């Protein structure tokens, strides 16, 4: 039986319930601020319960698979063939979930949340909540070498997105709700509300200038309360009190920062190498999962520490109870095991593995230096704790969230100085060696740039092809001087370009080049050819170059006109010219349009805290993000003028991805379709504008 009728029934029930609840809130006449805070509390509650549910599910499956609590002692006493079979089962089942239920359940989850915010205005399918919870819990319990924090973040984000879809909120508010869900997940996982809020802002949104920070904090705090109610007010790790044994020890933490950065970059590269390897295998997802499970099981036979999240081993390292030589081996094995787990299609996060790598690295390094300099160095546990923050900050390129998570685990200010030194150095090293973080690299490889649209240079958003003139004077290099003179005098262009037999430009001619030869025109007119008088220093630009680059070429050459070439059929072809005055005119035009649609509204935002400009009486200009309900519809279908009594003046739209991305401005017509992320410049009554913004 087709699932289409069930989907239709679900949509009808969802839409009916949504309408009734929205009507109830409308009758309550809540302010926007009150509405957002109420929803933030709801997201925090559900996100907190999501974190509790996944921990409960992991323990339930662990008891089922391992016949007891999942501890090192328990796993070591299990027969070797069972250690091989259970990870195989986990990889196979999760592969089936990914294949038939929700592909979003694959991997570590956070990049998928960031992609949803960047491309789909934060819209995540509600089924992701259930699919990710089951797949991650099953995979972690079966021994998959992954963490539970990534899934908790994705579950919380999916909860926030589902609530946003239920209330049919605008894209800006939807992104805030998704961030609230992510914050609730990380806060509940670590019992760290401050770190949860900062993680959502620094990593998920990637922007500390977020307008609505208070709902994110509220969701984070509420989720922490839920987590503490069920698990107690205890940190995620058993951490002793540490302090600097000597000021000289800071040099050790500087070295540790470089080591943590190198380990983080190795983790990133190994993880994506494993993903590429398994992606190139022409096999079903469940077969890849089974292969990965067998490899993890084989490694776990000899080193069961790599199974699961690894909190027991991390606690041992933090208590300085791990042999430093074994810690070094576990750094390598965990790095490989996590890469294979996620590369083969496993479901889980990279946050806990990053903490594990840091703890093992710190235990190795701290144990080694403590043996050499016992008088002025702390125990290995202190280095393990600091290195945890270092590797996490370097891998995620989020040092602030990493520092706060470790600080909230200890509640001890004495550790903050070495923690900051190591984490910042590690992050700088990682950014130097690897431009993208472990999260953003996955998106960049898909051609998605989550930081697009923040470009402040107007000219970088425009291409040569936008303003190129098709007219150009090109002559062969054998052209006679008399004919050249006629073309120079009669041309509307400043330059005539010379091409060789292969069609490549090898010079240009202007009045400056032929002025000296005019004195001997009668003697030279039949002797000179184009290649004799042409200036060989010809500078070209490509039609795909942006205008910022072109203006730099104008400044470098001192010319006011440049030829434009294009790559066609594997060869370069001259397609026209570009003039400096046209670039300046395009710049001025873009500044005017941006003033109308964005920057003018932003200046008033600083005064009135809204993107709105008062015109007369109760009439205003306002910039709004297109409501999700309008996406894909024409303006004629929307009928904005009759339904809302508002005038749409301009549409600002971002097109393309990565380096080819640009912002365009559209004069609206009846057949114009609204697209996702469009910004609308509307004019009308203030109350009607507010009504449209709440849709």
C-alpha cells in the first residue's frame, strides 16, 4: 500500500491543528517577544527530553546487547565473536534506517543542521527526530565509535524546526528556533547551559551578532533543568580539581596547543578520507554499514576502549590513571575507528570522539612530561582536561564554546588560563592547516558556503558578464598601417586590439601608439603592420571575474578599457570590452539599490530596532524576509495588494553558490515567483506590515 494517503492524512491533521493553535495565540494577543519566549521554553523542554530519551535508549540497547552495563570490564569479558557480531548488526540496522526511513540520520548531524539553516531556512523533516534518536542510540550501544552529542543537537534542532513549521513562522524566526533546539541539546548533554547557548551561536549560526539571543539562552537553561531532574546535578565527566603547579608549566600548554591542533586536523582529514572511500563503493548503505561494523568489532577485540562514546576511558585519563603509552595508541585507534564508523554510514557525533582524542593526547603528553619534570608539572589528568578543549576547539573552529564546556565541567577558575592558551593555539594551528572546520568542510564539499551573503564589498557580488559591452575592434597582426589609422579614427572604442593567427590577443593600439608615426605617414603607411605599432602589454579579464578584481586591474594598468575573454569549447574567445566608467556606474547602482532594500533599513534598525523607515502618518518602508508560505508562488497568486493592502517595491535575491554567488535586485511583476530567502521591500500601513511579518 502506498504511503501517499498516510502522508496526506498527516498533513491535513497537522495543518488543522496548526491553524487552531495559531488562532488561539492570535486571540491571546501576545507580543512577538512573549510568543518567542514561550516557544523557547517549549523547545527547551522537548530538547531536554530528547537528550534524556537518547541516553535512556542507549542504556536500554546496551543492556540488550552486552547483558549488563556497558563498561570496559563488561566488554572485556564478552566472547570475541560477540564483539564482532554486535557492531556488524549495528551498522546493518542503521544502514537500513538511512536507506528506507531518513537519510538525515547518517553521519554526525551538525552539518545537516547548518545546511538546513543555510539553504532551507531551517526546515528539517519532523521524522528526523525519531529516526536519528533510534539510529544513533542503536549504533552507539552496538559499539559504534561515535558520540551522542551530535545526534542530541540534531534532534533538538529538528524539534525547534518542527515547532516553527507548526506555527508557520517566518524564516528568520525559524532559524532562531533551530538554534534554540541545538542549544538545548548540547546543554542537556553536558549539563552546561552557558556552553550550550554559545555553541548554538558560534557553531550553528556562526554569527555572534544574532538579534534574538535571549530565547536561545532560555531554551538552553530549560533543557539543563530537565537533564538535571533525571540525571542529577552532575557534570558529564568526573573531574578533579586542578591548578598550575608552576608558571613554567604554561610552556607545556603552549606545546600541547600545537599538538592538539595537529591531532584535530588529522582527525578531519582521516574522517573525510574514510567518507570518500565508502562513498565510492557501489554498495547499499546497509552493506557499507556492515563492513564498517566488522572493522570496528575487530579493533574492539583487542582495544575495547574504542567502543561507543568512551566516557569510562576518558574518566580514567582525567583521574591520571591511564598509562601514557596506551593513551598514545588510543589516539591513533580512536581517530581511525571514528572515521570508519562515520565514513561507513554510522549515526553519531564527532564531539565525544574529539573529547576522547583530547583526553588521550593530554594523558600521553602529561604523563610523559610529569615523568621528566615531576617537581613543576601537574598530573596527567590536568593535561587531559585541557587537551579536550584544545582538540574540540580546533576541530570545530569554535574555541569559545570549547573553553566554556570544559570550564563548566570543572567550575574551577584555576584551569582557565592553560585552557585558553591551549585551545586558542590549537584553533589557530588548525585554521592555518585546514581552512574549514570538521562541520563546514562537509558543506563546502557539496558546494555550500554557509557564510555566503555576508560579503561587504559590493563589487564582488557583480561579474564582468553583467556589464560587458559586446562591441570590440579586433584586427589581425598583419593589418596595414593605413587601414589601422582609418579604424582608429572611426572607432567609438579607445583601443583596437591585435590578434595573432591563433586568435589570441597579443597587443592593443590607440592614438598614443600611432601618434609618433603620423609625421612620416606617407613613407610608412605601406611598410608598417599592426604588430609593429601595437603595445604588446595587453591585459585581459575573464567574463567570470568579479568587478572588484577588474577595478584592481584598471588601477594597476592605468587603462580605462579592457578586453573580455570567455572560455568556450576549450578555447579562449574575445567577447567584448569592459569600461571603467561602466564599473563605477554599476557600483553606484548597486549602492542605491542596497540603500533602498537593506542598508537604509539597517541604519534605522540601529535607531528603532526594526528594519523600517517612517514615511508619513502611519505609512512605512520595511524590509521583510519572504514568509515560507509564499515560496514558489507568483505575485499574482499571492495577491499581496488585495490580501494585505501592501505594495511590494523590490525583491532582493541571492543566487548561485560558493564563489559564484551574487545578490540581484528584481522589480516585481505579476509572474515573478517568490523564492526561499528572498527579501521583500514593502510599503504600507505599519499594522499591516506587522501582520505580514508574523506569517
